[in-house]
């Protein structure tokens, strides 16, 4: 029973990483809409650029998570998580300048 649980844990972390990517970038996109709505600047060029960047980051990170042919998968997934934190921070800085 214990070995079965150990085999499930890595898959759960991949699923959690995908959820984190989805939630973080989705929240950033939602925040853009909220900032624009509160400032009556809907569909601004700056807001659209942030949304486009968030979508690109999402696509890049999900593709990296789905890569099967990496040498050290746990290290690879840690680097993807670190990249998410870095790129999300950059998008949040852009969002703060928007508001």
C-alpha cells in the first residue's frame, strides 16, 4: 500500500503545478479586466498586451510541464515552478502600472 501511494505523489504534483499555472495566470487576466473596468479603460492596448503575455506564458509553461524527454524530471518541474513565479511577478508589475 505504501509503494502505491509513493507512485501517486509525483503525478499529483504535476497536476498541482498545472493547476497553479492555470490559477495564477487566470487571476492575472481577471485582475486586468477588473482594473480596466474600475478605470473605465476597457480593452486598452496595455491591458490587452498583459493578457496576451499571460496567455503566451501559460502555453509555454504547460508545454514545458508536458515534456517527457527531460533527464531529471523533478528538477525540471522545479525550474518550471520558479519560471512561473518569475514571469507572474513580471506580469503583476505590468498590471500595477496599468492601475
